[in-house]
C-alpha cells in the first residue's frame, strides 16, 4: 500500500489517480478559507513555486470539519485560494479528515504518521503531510507550524 493507491476528485468532478504523481515529492494539506491559518495558502504556494521544477507537488484538500471554516462549495474553496493567494497547485473537492466519513486518503496518512498524543486524528486545518518520491509518508507537520519549516526536509527529498 502506498499513496499511489489513492485518488482525489477535483471540484469539477474529475477523479485524479495519485499514480499521476509517481516519482514526485508531495505535500498534502487539509485546508480552509475562513481560518486563522488561511494565510498558509500563500506559504504553500511559495513552496510550490520554489520547488515544483525539482519535483514538488502541493495538494490541497478543503475541509469543513473544524468550526465550519470551509462552509462553501468545493468550487468556491478553489476559487477563493486562487483569487486571494494566487494558488496554482491542485486543490481537490472538500473532504472529511476525521470520523466515520473520513477520506480513505486521510485515514491512510494518519495511519502512516499518527502525530503525537492519544489520537492520530487531525486536530485542525492545515495539517501537512510530506510524501517522498517512493510514495512513503515521511512527515506530519501540525497546523500551527508554518509550511516553510518543511523547506529543509523537502530539499532533502528532492
């Protein structure tokens, strides 16, 4: 089992197999447009711009499970981050990251990198997972940590 066994659905309804990203370094985050951490969209975009030519792909998954901070449609979430943060990395349809309806992708990510504490559940928006070129989940970065703290780790994987 690896990340390549999963897929995501774009806001327009197209299913994207993660085999499309084989050989790339992935940074996957659950996101929200009405969160105190929303400016991390800009930080994620900076990382994407800085490293995409070397093989980094950032994947955003809007989530409304934390204080209703992604209340609109998937299309509205995608448009918001493009207009307000110039996001050009792929943004997928809204997902649940915890609970009975959690995305199988996020269940897998949490299983591979449980985080700290009693539960592997995602605590808030902008939990970030780093995946190496072989599809292995190698790091989990909690929401309050800036994506930029991952630069050295990303560089080592590229």
